[in-house]
C-alpha cells in the first residue's frame, strides 16, 4: 500500500488547479470585456437619424446637404415666378371732367319731360284705377320712415306720379332711396330729383317720384 497516493496530497494538488481555473476565468473576464464604442457609435439614435436622411429622390444624403438643395430649389422657383409675373399695368388715365352743373341740368330736364308726358296722357279706366290703388298700397308701407308722407298717387296709361313729402330736406336726402329700391307690384322705371332748397327755407320738403314705361298685364 506504500505506492498509493495519500489523500492529503491529492487535496493539496486539486486546490492549485481550481484556483488556477478561477484565476483564468477572472483573467478572461478582464481581458475580454467590451471595448468602448467610438463617439459616432455612442451617438443617440435621434442624432444619427437626423444626420443622414433620404431626399425626395430616395437618395441618402446628409441633412445639411438636403437643406441646401431644398433652399436652392425654392430660390429657383421664386425666380421663375418673378420672371413670369407681368409688370404692373400703367395707371388708367383719369376720365374727362364732367360739369356737375350741366349734368344736373340734364337730369332735371329729363325728369320734367317725364312728368309733362304723363300729364299729357289720357286716363285709361281699364288700368289707371287698379294701378293707382296698387301703387298707393305699396308706397304706403314706406310711410313713417324718416317722416315720409305719401300725399297723392296718379296713374294714367303707362305711367304714374307720386307726390311725397318729408319734414325737411335732410330727411328727404336720407330716405329717398327707398322709393327707388323698394319692390313694387307695378313694373315701371322710377326716377326722383331732389332740388336743394333755397337758403333759409324751412318746413316740409316735397318732390315728385315718376313711374314711367310701366308694363301692363291682364289688359
């Protein structure tokens, strides 16, 4: 039995081996630990994504290059628009001056001729009575506006006259437009002239509204 190894010597032999294995593992962990990435690899994904992009053509370019290309394209489009924009038109020449006095005299003369023609026409009993009633009813809806008062309505053959008054010339100037624009059942041309009152004149202001060329229906 002298050739058999001693148990204590075996234990002494295994301890260095285990220790060497453990030391080797530790050494391996130290030697093979992960290397630090370069600055580029340490960049955040958002930074990398913003540095390299695809342009409109699908080609990969740097973001700075894409911005330069887009700016150049925008400047090119602006230049094309400026080249295609026609030059501003020359200002139109002012119309020839019109004599206010002469123009007013022409309007007043036409209005007086319309009234004279109406007064010269005979009264058509088949139309005049119904037309007078209809026009009086329609114009009556305007009474009270700015003090407007309908004094008289007279229809003859194809025309009518309406005499109206206001408390003052200023009231007439403010509301006479309603006589020309209010929808009426009679289809006629309308005209009215407001003559400025004489200086110092006071009291009611009266004028005549002419309805001419009335379209007769049902006769």
